[in-house]
C-alpha cells in the first residue's frame, strides 16, 4: 500500500474504503430518489413538477460520478435506466405541450433528456460487462 492510510490505495479523495462507502450512500440516494419519483403519483414527472426537473439531474449526476471510475459508485442495471427513460419521457411527452414551449425548445430539451438517460444506460451496460 505504498504509504497510504489503512484502507487506502492512493492519495485522491476517493482512494480509500470510507470514501467508497460514502460514494455508495450518495449514489444509492440518487438512485432511490429516481425510483421513488418514477413509482410516484401520476403527474410527478411532468416537466413543471419538482421531480420532472430533478430526475434528469440525478441521472446526469449518476453518470458524472460513475464515469470517474471511483470505487463505490452504485448504478442501476441498464435495463432499469431504460425503464426510467420510458416512464419519464411518457410523462414529459404527455405534459410538455400544455406548457406551450417553442418547437425549438421542445425538440432541444427532449434531445437532451434522451441523451441523458442513454448515456447512463450505456455506462451501466459497460460496467456490467467489465
């Protein structure tokens, strides 16, 4: 263990067991929040509701954290991320036109949402194969 602390393998902020445990708690919370929102009351995921904004944030945060390769990051299976995507987009598509967005915003925002979920699903799929 070349000079590291007990349970450590490097000098980075996430290069030790306690940090990995902490990261597991943080990412686990992000996953649970998405799970709860997807299973929530009808309307929970609409674009003008809290979870309609926060779910894509959580998905992107999960991708950012897990893409660093730190030990302890918890990701759902790629198939589950695709289920989240389907549920989220169904809610978004069903409600967005009622908010009278410009066609440009609608297309751009939907593209970002699709890319956000797809990136996490792809990362989860690669992680499952490693």
